[in-house]
């Protein structure tokens, strides 16, 4: 009953719990890098620099337009870098997390595998 | 209804016991063993020992147990569709129970689990208390389970918690309500305790939940705010770093929703939170900031991740002391907030920005156009009175604001707010509050704290009590001590031995300085005893008495004696001569603000609520003054000129009057006893229009003082002589007056119209003059006793004319200000 209880949890609620934890971790990373918001504001002026409306003649308006354009381009570049970094971080978490979830399934077999390996006498650097 | 059996062998019960075994030491030992096995295995492999695989493989066993304990056994949830007690019982209790537990075993278990300890610390209902009342027979446990299931269903709980079992155990005891009364709680309070515990669990779960705050992109979308960072407090930043613990209060939900609605739709983007100090306006702003940061909250997109800044008026003033500089700086700060696109400015205590004063400056000209334009989001908080004042000075400013009224919290809401605030206060002050302390803080703050509204006033009281904790526990007693020390009043039931003795022997103590008037002494003593035993009406003064009788019979003296004997000295008497309040306009003087007139009745009682209030010569007061006093006598409350409530509920109010003095003398001379004519006399007073019946009805007791008789006056002389001897004790000299001399002093000093009042002067003249002469002549020295004989008194007072002259002088003074001088003793 004791072992049964442990194993039934391990391959039931325990495994589901690991999946939920992975989902939560990915959601948290997504929130931190906020890729959706970065995409939505991709061409917005960076930190609102030169973002305000300007009154004045044509030359003033033109200068403001170009200032705003530069601010938008800089904003887009920085956001692009962050989107790439964020995507990599999310991918990394996803891979590691998935690996952990898969490994979770084989942990109960580890003692048996260990016995087998010990009997076989195989050591990786002793080939 | 679920089955009331406990299946000891069920899977959940077994898991609960296993979880308990794997807790404690094993909870940290298992991961260490895992790590050691993995490290050991790797090291064996490094030295080319294949047995290392076995060691690594074995590490899986402690790892699995650790994971199982951490993720399931430690917090095994109840089985929703469960039918037996073991399906629904809280895991920490289930893991500790034997196969067939008796109620007293449940009591022992409750002492070991956190939920049971909660009731021990907060309510004084601990394990020992429960063991004492719980049955020892195992067959009685079924009743406990039945009651626990009933409570769980009633409260809609997911499981049977320790709190539920505490209540079930208590309820199983016959007459348990009497038992609970000893710890100042009732059955309802225990139910509140269960809810409180559940609420704490909820708060902890909420606090542990991951936050979604918009991340990096949020900050990059909005502008730089260096000035705002310098001159403002970023609430949103504090919340996202977990630095603020602002609980959601029901009382504030409505205001919060209005705030979101105001900023979520078009129109002027400003809101003025208006409410009395202490209602929680700033807390609402905190809750608002928290809501905006919650990505999962249902709020308009235009509000998501907006940052709330509270502008710091003092740092702005310090940075720009010059008039023009400050306006310039404010414009820059607000301009920055507008350009950043994500800022909501909060002007906390907004009056600081709209009026000239110390630490405040009138920036109406700068702020009004911004508020009217409504493009920059601004929240203002201010109290009702200031809002009206500002509106009076500048109506267009008030018209530009979207007003949101914040009302004071109800008792339930206040207690909930206190319980939430408690988490922070207990952590900071390193104390634990009992439930009774919270209730007492609410009760006493409602009565004595007038400068704040609920829940602020109760929270203030609660925090003040932390300094009076006993061994880190804040109890009812701590709260009472806090208010007694700060306001110099007595609020608890008399428990001190000295005080109880004093109360029980009050009549005797008063009679040490007063002769006769036993009924008057008895009624005031009874009132005081009722008050200190906690059986009086709390919503009225301790006692209200009208003393009627001729001058010089001891009316004022009784008030003084009371102030001295019980209230701690004659200076604890607030005395008002109502012959100075004969005009209608004098009402204003009676209730004047303490800052303008510290001698007004309201100002004196506000400063010293625990006192004797003596209203002398009440019949001479203007009817409007008497009408003003009606509320005081009725409810123990008088509003001062600033409409602040001043409590007279800890005072004894004594009104004196000479009205009908001649009639009393007539009755006495005709041989009537006081009891025989008292009622008729009061009726005569009413019918003669000297007092209105509704005014007389307001008094607890109307006591008629009778003139003193000659034998009593001998006793008065003894009291006067005792006073003289007390003075002479410094010189180690005492005075003894012969009995026949005393009789002579009475004959010379007594005046039927003035009572005993002239007698003090006559005695002083006769005795003090003799003593003075003898001391100067060197006839007496330290340690001597001066004997004063009949002849000496006669010689000093000379003829009857001498005494008459003294009496005449007294009479004249009394005419000028009746009863201003002291009474018979």
C-alpha cells in the first residue's frame, strides 16, 4: 500500500503537477519578457522620447517627425533584441522543463537501472 | 449528511500519518541523503567503481519520498465527494489521531496543530482548557464529529479544520456559554475565529500567487520620469516588489470600482476621494494601484500597468522654496507625468496643495487648469470639511472634480480591516493580539477616539496597545491600559485590591470630610460602584445628580470629596458657575473650542474626561444653556463649536441649586423629615417654573440636602480642626479645643440662612489667632499641644458683634458668588 500509494501519486497527480509547474514557469518567463506587449508596441517611440505633439512651422514639424522616427527605430531595434533574448530564454526553459517532466517518469526505475548498470560493470570513461 | 465514522485505515488516513512521519527532520534530511548518494555515486564512478550506478540509482528513493511529501502528503486536500470523517478532516489532525480517539484526545491533538494553537493564542481557548471540558469516553466522539460536520456545512468550508473541532468540542460541554464568558467571548466569536483563520489562509495563498506585472515591455513603452521618482512615491513599484501589504476591504470595494470606472471611461480623468480621516482613502489608492498591476484583473486595457505616484508635498516645498520656483517645478513634474503616458498622480491630503499654511501651499492656479482639462489622471484625497472649505473658496475647483465619497466602515468591516492590518503590526512589533483585544480596541476607540473615523480609529487604538503587551501578548487589558494611560481615565472593571476596597468603603471615605447628607453620599457612591463593576449604561455619564438645598449644607463639598477620594484629587473637578451663563450667547462659551478658550466645558472635559463635572447654581443659567446640557445628561455627549463629539461618559455630572432653599427650611422648621416632603418639594419646583420637568427627568437622582443641625455642626468643627492640625503638623504642634469651646464656636458661627459656611472663618479666627500668638510669644514649641478653652474663644471672638461681623462678611461674599467658597468641612 505504501509503495503503491507513492507510485500512483508519482505517475498521476505528481506528474500532472510537474507539467503545471512547467506551464507556470513558462508563463512567468513570458510575463517577464512580455513579448506580446513588445510586439504590440514594436514601433512605439522608445520611452516616449520625442513622442509628444509639437506646435510650430513646417521645419519644426519635420524635425519632430524625424526625431520621432529615430526614437521609433531605436525602440524597434531594442525591442527586437529583447524579443530574441526572451524567445531564447523561453525555449531554454521549455526544453529543460520538458526534459525534467520526461525524466520524472523514469525516476522510479532508477534503482533497478542502477542495479543493472552496477552488475554490468560499465563505467563511461573506462572504455 | 456524511458518515460520522473515522476510517483509520483509509488511504487518506494512512497518507496523513505517513506525511507526519516524513515531516520534521526528514523533510530536510531526505534531500541531503539524495544529494549525498548522487555525489557518492559519481565519485565512485570517477574511481572506476561501477557500484556508483547503484548508489546513484538508490538516490531516487529518498528523492521520490521527498517529492511525495512536499507536493502531496504535506497538504493533502480533502476528498470533495468524501463521505467519512477521514475524507474531510484536516490532514495535520488526521495524521495524529489514534484508531478510536476520545474527545479529550482530540483536545490534546489540537494543542499540537497550528489551527488549534491559533485559538489558544487568539481566544485563550487552548488545549488544556479543551482537555478539561472534553469527555474521556471514546463513544462521545461521534457527537463531536456530528457537530463539526454541521459547522463545516454552515460555514461552507472545504474541510474540518482545527478551528471547527475547537468549536465542536466547546459546544459539547453543557453550559459552555458561561464558560466562554470567563474569557470574554461567546459562541459567535468562536465562529468569527474560524472565519478569521480561513481568511488568513486565503491571504497567504494570495500572497504566494505569482504576479503578472507586464514585465520589461511595460517600462519601455512609457517615458522616463526622473523628477517624479525624486518627488513622488511609486506605489506600483512598491507593490510589484512585494513591499506593500494592502488587503482588499469590503468597505472600499465600492469606492475602488468607482475609481476604475472614472478612469476607465472618457471625461475628466480625475477623482476626489472624500471622507473623514481614518476611513482609508489612502488604502483605496494602494488597492487601486495593486489592481492596475494585476494582469488578470478585469479592468479596462487603458488602465493596465499604469503606475500610481503619490506626490510628496514636503520634498517639493523643500526643493523649491520660492513662490515662482514651486509652480515651475510642479509644472515640470506634471508635464513629465503626462509625457510618460502611464502615470496616475495622487495628491494625498490634497488640501496641502490648495491652501496656504505650514507645510502647504496654494497651487490652485496651477492645478485647476490641469484638473479642468482632465487629460492627466489625478486622484485627490481629502476630508469632507476641507473639501467643503476649498469648495467655498473656489467653487470651480470642486466642479472640476469627480467626487467619490468614502464612508466609515461598519463593525464587521472594521474588525476585518484590523485583522488584515494585524499581520503587519504583529510582524513589526513582535507581539500577538488576542481576539478580545481587537474587540476591546474597537469598543474603546468608538467611545474615546474622536479625531478619526472607522476603521482608522480602531487600528490606531490597536497599534497603541502593542506598547502595553504582557509577555508579547496584547490582551483586552493591554488595550484598556493604553487608553487609561493616554487619556487618564479608568475603563476596565475594578480589579485592583486597593480600588475595590475604596469603592466598597466609599461612603466612609467621603464621610471623613463630610457630615451627614447620607442619602446624597450613598447615591453617588452607588453610581460609582455600578460604573466600576461594569454594570452601568455605557452610553450615559457615570451618574447625573441634581443637589438641591440651602447654601452651606455640603453640596459642593460632596462633589469635591468625590473628586478627591475617587478621581484622584480636587483638581479632577471641572467646575462651572452657571450664574456666568445667563445669556443666550453664553452657549457658545460653554462649547468653545479648546484652542480659543481652554476653560470652556467641552475643552476641559476633552482634556480630562474622567472627572467630576460640577454645574453650580444651575437655576441661574439661561434656558438655552440648559437645553444644550440636555444631550449631555441624556447621552453623555456634547458637541463642541467645531462639531466634535466630547464624551462625558466617564464623568459624574453634579448640578447644584439653591432653588427652594427657603421652602426646605420651612418644612424642616415645621418638623417634617426630608423623606416626607422631598417629592412634594420637587413638584413645587416644577410648578413654580423654576425647572422644566424634561430637564429634571434627565437626572438619575434628585437629592435634597437638609440644613445641618447643631450637633452635626460640632462634627463639622472637628473636621475643620483636623484640617488645622494637619497644617500645624509641619511645625510639630497640635491644637485641642475644649468641648464647651466648640459649643461656643457653633453658637457664634452658625447662621441658619448661610448654613455652616461662616463657621470655618469663626473657627479659624479663634484657633489660628490663639496658636499664632502663643507661637510668637514662645509659649509653645515643637511637640507641644495647645489647649484652647471656652474663655480663650470668648476672649478672641469678643462680643457677639465680632462673630456677627464675620458672618456679615461671609454673607456679602456669598451674595456675590454663592457657593464659590467651600462647604461645611
